[in-house]
C-alpha cells in the first residue's frame, strides 16, 4: 500500500430516512359504503450503519465519498398495509475505527470486530394509521400520525491501527528497514529523517505458518504529545498495539536517555500506554565491533530497566531471535 492510499482520518455527513406517514383511509367495497378505518402504518426510515470489515486496512474508500443518505420510509395505505421500510446504508470501515461527533469531539463508538454494526443515524419511525385510533366513542377517526423526521450528523472517523507489535522510535531509527526485512511490506526507506509519513503494516511470518502483524509508526519527536511534528496523528496508532518495540540506533548518544524520552512522550499522550509490554531493539548494531558491543552491553545491563537485543536488519543479524522473542511475548 502506497503512502498516498493510507488514509486514517476523514469527516463525513450522514442522514437517515424520514418515517412514512400513516394512512387515513376508510374501508370501502361493494355493498359496504361506510366501513371502518383501515389506514396502514408508515414504514421506518432507513438507518445509516457503520460496519466493521476485516478486509479493509485504511479509510481511503471514504476519501472521495463523504455524504451518505438512507432511504425514506413508504407511506401507509388502505387495508392496513404498512409502507415499505427505507433502505439502510452501510458504511464499511476497518477494525480499530473510532467515530467522533465532529462538533463536540465526543467519541460515539468504536468498531473492533468483523461485521460489528453500530447505528450512526437512526431512521425515523413510521406514523400509525387511523385504524389504531378507533374507539367506542370515535369509530371513524380521520387522522393519522406523521412519520418521525430523519436524523443528520457530521462525524469524524479515525483509524487506530490494530497491530500486535508497534515500532516506536525517533526518526531514522531503522523502523522501516526492519519492517521491510521482517515482512513483505515495502515502506519508503532513505537516510534522512521523516522518510515515513504514514504508518505501514506488515505481516510477520513465523514458524509453522503462524504470523503476527507489525506496524511501523512514523518517527516520534520530543514534544509529540503536545502536537509537535504530526504529534497525535502518529501517537494514536500506538494505542491499540499489544507490544511496543522501541527501536534505538546503536550510534545514539545516550540509548537510555532516548528510551526515557520516548517513554515520557507515550506517558504524556496516554498514561495507559505504559501498561503495555515493552522491548528494546538496538538497531544498526553492524556498526559495532565485538569490543564496542561488549562495552555497550555492560553499560546497558546496568542502566536499561527492560530487556533489549542487538539487531541489524541490513546485515540480517538477530532477526530470527527477535521474531522468537516477540512471539514469546505475544503468547505468554
């Protein structure tokens, strides 16, 4: 999937259908000139329904179609005939989608399961026909209920990636390189910062035809929680990952300090992120000879509060061991 096709934020307008009018009708047929009321009910207006679809990975299909209108309910008719219900409109979204009210920014609901359905705009109920209002004192009512009007909403739809492992790190830490090596994804790779401007997903194939999903989140910068850089657009994709894999390059000035800064950005954005399992991959370790690696290992053993591993996607070092470690963490 190219970066231009990855859309994770859209605004749409939705409108349900009006309920049909109840019928005011008096029964007439041969030899019956003054029959009782037999006006039928109006049909229900159509709903606008948000539906989860596991085959979608992005909101790209909503980029150019942003207005959704359901059908109106049919009017009631004679012989107590009920009007047809308005046609429902379904809006398919990927799993991990959050729907917000655009005006208030309140979360209306989230879609996390395949074929899960939530009514966004409820169709108006049909009005009752005049036969409902017949009584001993009013045997020929000449009135019926109108249908309930439609409902309109402007909503913002956000995608938060559902992935097993999320890659967290500063720009140019080697996240895209790892994703390209460990999966069949083809992210853009270059030796400058902010090469990745949209999240990338890849499926990691493991032993015995098993697999898990890895997400390359665009690089975080200090102050991202306050909206620096692209701030919240990046951080929200990390919320749904089961494991956070911190990527820190071996040539960083202070590996422990980089980890602390990244962790602090996650904490300030959403403290619940600190409850997730975390692991550190020291990337670009092919730049280190054995002596430097031993010195760095001794330093990290004394300072880093969580487990770590040296890897080099370019040199294919530590990749199998990393897969084993992530699989073990996912299934522990």
